[in-house]
């Protein structure tokens, strides 16, 4: 940086529309589609993210004296803990029972998206480590200015953890299940590496769906029509309704996603004749396929596995992608070749009494999660003679 550039200013932005898209995307990098300016802006412009839904944008911006953007954090003022996938409801209850106000809080995250990635956006230049440290300190400064209970950075990239820890954040672990492509040329190549019983189970599951007569298409780019989005939005609502959840993503969000990022979308659709009956939304990164939402209007055994997991593996092999990240939770993924991976979040708590209690909880939880992850790895379905 020049001497003038070293004079940095920390501010917050009330929307992605206030931030230059090219400057933001340079900091975020191309690898993770959920950090793209277009994705975050689509959430806001569609009303999926707003004060009304409990996600008020307060993006952290680090700029030089000349106005050049050198660092950023996707940041939201939260009135609840929904849509985060890292659960702190028990912390909120305990603090409120003790007379504290847990909400509002700050959330450094991509809303409704349990995908690991950078949260301290600093690009890849030589100043990136120093910028990440300034952003971590900036999160605490903003929290103190707003007088919130704390800051929670979820699904954090590994290189973000040291500066967050130096700023006083506590580390939390969880586990996800990711499929890894070991140079497979086909789905059968993948199956060949599994134990015979597991291989047989997956073949039976896929055959059961095939026998139903459903056909599948992986739509991307211009192939994703408004009719396809209409159908997928119905599936999304059907699944949310069954799970007693809340459908945050509006129909307009899917239109905006299709307009701005269609080439990075893979919409896997299942058809009964010409009628779409199920679908799974995936986004493409530099080296991964990210599974996000799914839904169906028919009840068919193994349709979920086929649409979300097996079809995703087919796409990843075809496109030469290194892995499939299938979202949060789901131990059933293990027996289908998805391997346990540790995910991390970081938490700064303003009240030292609550911070001490949370630290004690996290120390015990990390040990339990790490032990569980190690134990799960011993139950992978791969052949014992497989060098993988």
C-alpha cells in the first residue's frame, strides 16, 4: 500500500447496492459463488434478506483514504437465530433468563447458506493477513458501537480463524459431509471403490428410482426457464411446509439468481413424463458443486438421495469438480460416500459472564465433535483395500 492507502477507514453499508460489485468480487475471489456480489444482492433485492425477515444488512467495509475497498465482511444485524445452521438458541435462553438481551446480535455469514468460505474478505495480495486482522478487530468495534450482545462468524474458512482468535473470538466445531472426487471417470468408478454391500445398496436405491420411470435433467445457463423456476419454487415451498419451517427465499430471488448467475447454477430436475415433480438447486464453485435446496411434490423412496446426492455426483464427475458439498447435517450421507469434514465458526460475546459460560461449553463441545468426526471416518463405505 502507499502511505495514503495505509490510512484505513472502517464503515458499514446498509445494502450490497451501496458497494461496487467489481471491488467486492475482487476481495471475495471467484471460488465461492455464495460470496459473489450478485448472490448477496439478489437476496436483498428480492426481499429474502431484510429487516422484515430478521436479517438487516450491516456489511463491514474497510477502505483507504482514496475510497478504495480493501476489505469487507458480509454482516447482518439479527433479531433471531433462524437461518444460520449453527445453533445458539440455548445461549440466548440462558442469557435472557439471567436478565440479559441476546438480540440483536451481529452475524458474519451468508444467509441461509451453511457453506464454508471466507468471511474476512481481503483478496489474495501480500496485505491480506493484515487486512483480515483489521476486519476481525473491526467486527468487535462495530459490536461495541451498536451495543449488541456479540458477533457470530459462521462456516468460516480456516485462514480466517487466527485473526478472529486474536480479536477474542471463540472457536466452535461442527461436522458436514462432503463427497470427494478421486479422479473418477464415471459413477461406476466411484462405486467400484465401495465395499460390496454398500455398492449393492446404492445400486438398489438408484434402480428403485429408475424403475419409477422418472427422468432427470441437469439444467444450467439458458436451459433454466421461468417454468423451471416456477416448478422449483413449488418444490421448495412444499419441503419447507412439511418441515414446519419458513420459506425465506422468494420467487423473485430465483429469477434474479437465474438472471445474474445462471451459468453457475445447476438445477437438477426430475420429470414424470413432461411434468416436473422434484428438483435440487446447486451452485458451481471453482472446484466444487454446492447443494443447497431441494423439494418434491411426490413421495418416492430414495428420490431425495437420487436428486440431491447421486445426481450431484454425476454432475461433479462430468465437470471434473473436486467435491460435492451437500449442506448441513445428515449422517445418512456417510453411507453414500460423503465423508465427514470439520466446519468452524467463531463467536465473540460482549458480556464476560456469558463469554465464560460459552467458552466452557465450546471447550467440551469441540472435543466431542472432533471425537465424533474421527469415529465417523471409521465407518466410511469404502473398501478396506482401497488406498483412499
